[in-house]
C-alpha cells in the first residue's frame, strides 16, 4: 500500500512485474535486498508507466500546481481590484473637493422674506431634521424649487440625540444571517431568502452611504475603532438567541465576521484586527484587560450629528432652497379637488408674527416620531396613529473613562441590546437604551435609564475605575420613530429601513424611520417616488446628484483656495496663532469656513497665553479648564447668529456648540454670557434678555440631566457600588466599618429611596439576623441592590418595550437600537 501511494504521487498506478517481489522485500529485514529489488524494477517501471498514464489524464501534481497558480492569481487580482477601488474612491473624493466651491448662504431673514413673497414652490418640506433637510437638498439639486420649514431648530428633535455613529449595520447583518440559518427557515425557505435579500440590500446601502459620508465629507466625519471585549470562550445565553453563536469566541466566528464585514465595504474602512489581553491593556487601559480572552476591533464612522444636520440644511440653502427654522405649519391649504397645495405658516421667533401662506405643488412631511401630529393638520385630530416612539437615553462621562481614539461596544447587555462606549468631542459617550414612549419634543431624562447605563458600564471596565453617578456630566433622551405605512396593502410587511407613504386623495407624502447613516439614500428614495408620480416633475427633474455633492465646509474659499485638506487645522493654528485644540474644533465643525468664524472675534479681546505659544481667544465657558476643556469661542456665537440661523441661546449651547450635551452644568453657567452676546447681535432689550434667559434655563433643565440625580418618579433602586460606598463612609464617622439602624435610615434618604419604619425594621432583620444592631458595608450593598421591586423592574427592562398595536395595524418591528 505504501508503494502504491508513492507511485500515485510519481505519476500514475499500474501493476507491473516484480511488484510482489518488491513488496515481499519490504517485509524482509534486510535493507540491501530491499534496495536490490527496488532499484531495477520499481522506479524505472513506475516512471515508464507514469509516462503512459500522463497521456490519458492530467497528473495530480500538475492539478495541484494549477490550483495553486489559480488561487494565487485570484488573490492577486482581488488585492489589485481592492486597491484600484480604494484609489478610485480617494481620487473621486479629491476631485470633488477640488471642484467644490463655497457659495454665499442666504441669511434666515432673506429665506423668510422669500417664503412670504408669494412665490410658488414645487415642493414644501415640513420638518428640518436630517431627513427633511436631506429631502430639500436632494430635490433642489435635481432642479425643483424647494421650500423647507422646521417648527423649532434644525435637529432639535431626534437628529441631535443619536449615538453619533455612521455605521453600516453590523447588527442588521448578523440578525439577517441568524434568521436565514435558523431552523425555522427550513419550513419557509423562500420567505427566509427573500427576507435576507431585503436585509442584504439595506446593509449594502448602508456601506455605500457610510463611504459617501467618510470620503466626501471628511471635515465633519472620522473613523473610530470599536473594541468588542470577549471575556469567556463560550457565551451563554448565546448572542441573538442563536445557539451556535455561543461558540463564537472559541471558534473565531466573530473575527471572521468582522473580516467579512471589511470585505463587504471593499476595505474602504480601516481593517479590523484582534488584540491580545496584554495589548488590550495598553490600547484601552480603562478596560479590565486581564480577564479578557481577546478583543476584536472593527471600524465605524462617527460624526457630530447636530452639526451634520445643520450642514445639510445650509447646503440646501446654499444651492437655492428657501429654508428656515422656527417656522411652524399651522394648517394645510387644498385646491378644489382636495389636493394639498401649500401650507399656512407662522414665524415663532416673534411674539406678534402673523400667519402667512406658502404655495407648493407638493407637500412632504418629514417629522420623524412626530409624523402623526403633522398628519393631523391634513387629516384631522382623529387620524389613525401609525408611529410608535422608542426612547433612548445617552450619558456623557469624563475623558478618563475611555481612550481618545478607541471606543467599545457591549453586544450583549442585560437587555440583549447593543451598548456603545465611545469617545466623542473629547469625552466619553455611553448609550443607548430602548424603551417604549410617547413622542415628545422635550422629554425629561428618566433617572432609571441613567442608572441602568451606569450599572452596565461597570461590566467591562477595570475594577480600579469606579463608576459613580456624579460622574454623569450630561444626559439626554431622544425618541426614534417606529412607523408603519397606513396605505400599504399588506400591514404585516413593515420596512426595517424607512417608510414612505403617499396619501391616495390629498397627495401628501410622508417619510419616516431609517437611520442617520442613510439620510441621503432616504431623501433620494423619497424624491424618486414623488417625481415618478408627477408628470411635470418627471419632465423637469434631473438625476440624483447628492452622492457627488459635498456638504458646506469642503469647497474652496478665499482663505482656503484649495478646499479642504487634512493639514487645514495646522494651517489655521499657524495663521491665526490659535491653540491647536481650538483649530481642530473649528475645522471639524466649519471646514474651510473656519477662518470666517475667527473674523467675528471682538477686537481687543484676544490676549496672549501664559505659555506664549498662541493667542487666547475668548471662550463662552472659561471655567477652570479654560485652555483645555471646551474649545467653543465667543466668536462662534456671533457667527451662528449671522450665518447659521441661530435664534435662541439653546440653539447655541445645544446644537451650534455641543456644550449642553457635554456638560449640562457648564452650559447653564455659560448661559448669561451667551444671552448677552446674542442681545448685542440681535438688538434685544433688557426685558427680552430676561425672557430668553428664563426660557433657556427651563429648556436646558428639562432636556438635560447632570451629576445630581433626580429620583422623582424613579423606581430602579440599584446603585453603583462606588456611590453606595461613598455614602456609607460619609455616615460612618467613627470609621468602624458599620452603620446603626439610624445610619441605614439616613443612607436610604441619601440614596434617594427613603425607608419607612416598617421597611427599616424588615431591612435590619434581613441584613442582621443575629440582631447585633450594626451593619457592615458588604451586607448593606448586597441588600440594597437586591431589592425585589428593582430586580423585577430590571427584568421587565431586559424584556424590552412592549409591542403595542396601533389602530391602523400592528406596530412595526424595526431594528433601531443602534442609532436614531
């Protein structure tokens, strides 16, 4: 048998005379006889026989060679194709940047005057979030005449309260694959394949849109590595409730998935990689690297969502759209056939403003979670509701909770959802949650949700890093729309991406749902459908141009004749002697328009820094960290009023700068100075300044939480160990390590859940069965965090929001936990 294998390798197999003698010789102990028998027969005969067989069929050795050449060639061709694709994207982006020109942007007053002029528009977009502003930009670039209004500020609703990610939807892809390969798909294979094809199409669209944002608009976007910590070889319960995924860490399934994820984008993103525990401790020292098996790292995009929303709106204005914030639609106007032909509007920036009418051939609602309130304008108060709200809370922690250049994601929280832990604007952003809620533009931040996020933070962080409630610098609550199409024939088929619906009689179209990443794709889809349904629009509207159109801040200006470049921040720092952190901030938010911002600096207010390396420009919040904390300049307030449609102090503190999102306390401290600067720009008298100050204080207090918890209405008693320890130690003045019954009573008050007499007696019996009267910290912490009511609440939270059927049909099941 051994000889047969040898001859097969040498070129073929044929029995020949002497084979039996050769085999017998192999069994003999004499090696000389073996050589004697093999030498004259075996090799010579095998060689001849192999030559004859070669004419009949290819030799296995040649097949192997051909296979190796084919594989090598395919790999080389694939590598070359990827490099060619990447080079094409870079060159295309560079060409777009070179050819783009920054044009003057009409002021808000000019846009408002145009809306009041009686001009008839082709399209009126109601809603100025990322979707509404995107629809306005898409339609305007295709040759239609567009008006767009927003009842408050651009992005004041959902669009400014996202997780700040531009991602291609890894969660969607995983869920699609899990569903495709689940046992249930065997019974309905066609439906399973069709469903996966829909998911695949959506994910590939996300990849395209992410590439557009990161390559064409680099001044407002950037790549961020996100770590996926794996602290066990087998995960149970399994991720996504898919048992084979339990072996993901052991089999390297996650590593292969992220490589597949890279391939789907043609490696336009930086490549994923794996960190060992030791490297994880170096790259992410805040992580508990010692107990990690390994850490997978993949890349997604990140951005400053409110500034991106503003850039989309102002780009639409720059290209000719009449767009204005703080203009509310109070009614819809119809023609004799009952078709919407415009709206009655009112300017909310003035207390004595009178309603005025705008004529339009087409009305589009882009209200996100507030779509139903818009539909009431045209369909009455009894309109069937089609939108459910999903509320998400985010918190911001100090810089030291996260590296400046790497984030982290927990793909299996106690609720079974994703939790991101990423650096944003120099601080640490943690979110999000997912709770059923009623859409409300100004929703107080639930204290239970803040506490839940803090508790989840401790899961992967180093034990030396104590997470405390007072470390929460700011927190906010955003509402995402879960929407179904009321005019769809099949109410059970709900879009997992976005919904566009056309009213059959009044002609109004609404668009809702989707993700930040796909704002442009959604806008293109909406305008495509609107154009297809109107013969006049079909004749006049051109193809979509937004995929090749950069947002403002990319093109050439007088100060930046070559357009945007990666060295722009250094150029700005050298030219204006501005601190580099401020220069970076200005370029990230204004791009090539950054030099224009510095022209709004008050003369005589610039002074030299203590180091002498640069000039110190006045900032809206100096505080104790004037040179390193918050790089927002007073000049930005003046520029925002003049060029960015800022109308209220909250616009400045929350969306032109992001101070309220980063530090709610600092925002309140900076508020009087912001009001003062805006009064100088807008001519506010003392009474108006007082009114604006009071309104802004009320708004900031409602929209943003801070380091001091508000336990009113809270039900989740579970607290961080560090917080409980701080209170325990403060009350243990004798340093005995124990508290008496009175101390326990006081501690419960300090923790926000006072105990009555009966509860206190019951607690003492549970913590101190021996009746000693003194309670140690471990016993108190264990008892406090094991409250049955809190555990039940956590269980119900883990089950997620209940599915509630709307009057018009079942609530949609959209995967929206990752992003607004």
